[in-house]
C-alpha cells in the first residue's frame, strides 16, 4: 500500500535525542501540479514547499490548528504559499505557475533562481489568540536550506531538511518526498557526527522514492548507525477547504457599494460571476439573482446599523435632557 499512497513516518532515536520525519509525497505534489497547471520549475518549487508543509502540519496538536508557509521572492515564480493541517492534509499555490527558466549548469531545475531573493514566513494558527508568526530571509531559494534556516533562527532548533521533487520528461511529478531531522540539545557529539556523515552521503530523496525504497528503508539510510524506532505513520493528501459558502463570504466582504456595482455589471451582461479558489482551482459561479440577494442582505444590515445608531442618539439625548433638568 505504501507505494501507492503518500505517507509520513515519524520516528525518534532510542536515546530520544533525535527526531525524524520522513515522507513520500509524489501523489500530493502531482495533484498540486495538475490543479495549477504548473510547469516543471514551478511544480518542483511548489512540491518542495508542500512536502515541508507536511512536517509543520504534523507537529500541530489541535484539530482546528493550521500552519501557513509563505515564500515571497523576487524571482519569476512570485509568491508561493502552503497551508497544512495536523491530519496530514496540505494545499498550496504558486503565483506564476507557467514559468520556464534555464536549468542550472549541473542540469537540474533552477528552483533557487526561479524563487529568487526574499523571505520565508511561517504562521501557526492554534485557533485562539493571535497566530504565531516567524520570518527569515531566504538563504538560497531552494526551499530545503531556507526551512533549515527557519528552524535555526526562529525556533532555535538545529535541523537538517531534505526535499526533492523529480519531474518526468512529460512534465508530471513522478517521485517526491523529503525528510526533517531535528537534533535536541542533549544529543551526543558522536551521534551528531554520524548523522552529518549519513546526510552527506545520502542519495536525493526523490531518487530513493523513485527507486522504490519504503519509508522505513529511507529512514534507515538517514539514521544509519543511530538506533531508532518508529512512532507513527500518517497518510497524506492534497485537500482544499474551499466551499461555495466560503466564496459567498468573500463576495459579501467586498462591501455594499462594490458588490452592488458588480451585481449591476453582471445583471446588465446577463452573466454569472466566476470565483476561482487560489489553492485548488475549483470554480464557483454566482448568478446575478444571487448577487442581488447578497446586495439586499448587506442593505438590510446597513439599515439595521443606522436604526440602532439613531436609537442610541435618541436615548442619549433623552438621558442628557433628564440630567440637565432642574430638580423639583
């Protein structure tokens, strides 16, 4: 089953000093590529960020928690964003998915050049209070290095991150995955040196996935010489939370004046309004009649607010007059 479905394995060294996450993400990366019709370098960049999002999402605790990874670069891809949840669901977008740039001198896709210079921001929403946010400058734009830098700067946790997305000649994602290794302060120096040696000799993650290695076999390569045990294995999926009701709310958020202008424009043209979800590409249509209902809804709310404000003014005036009246 593992070969067909995307999974993330979570493990820990026997002495508890090293945490490990390792994921196969071929299917969800291909789903993201298809939904955005992304060309090779954009598909690789989005796939890497989706895979990184998996690790952040699975570190959340609450059912309604979410984490957003946002890259704002000055390269041709523009911005990228991924939202991940604790049940293994992720979704994402790239602002300019149809980008084609020259490959690097070694023949590999130039993700760093396509992303450019900029920042990586991680926003954790725990469902209460203000979301936690941390921002770091991009190191290389290759995303794996940038995630490593985020852990070091914002969470003061030494980490090693490997992310890989292999694009087939036809343009689809045929292998993708990644690993996250976190070393805790009490880790033995010899364990750290062994892990550094392992990572320096490690095959690219996408190659290991393409070669058919299981998650356990890939983890054995990363943790070679360091006893470890598996804690859990979680299925992964590309899933969007958009809905018609959410998009209706987006229209209402335009406000009375702008929504009324949109309704008048669409009513005159006798055509529906099309809204497209940025994360999944799903299209939602709202007829002129539905827009009119929303305009009327906002109009009623405007009247209710006006009536309430007027009532408050009258009440305040009465109280003021009573206070100003001479006592009997």
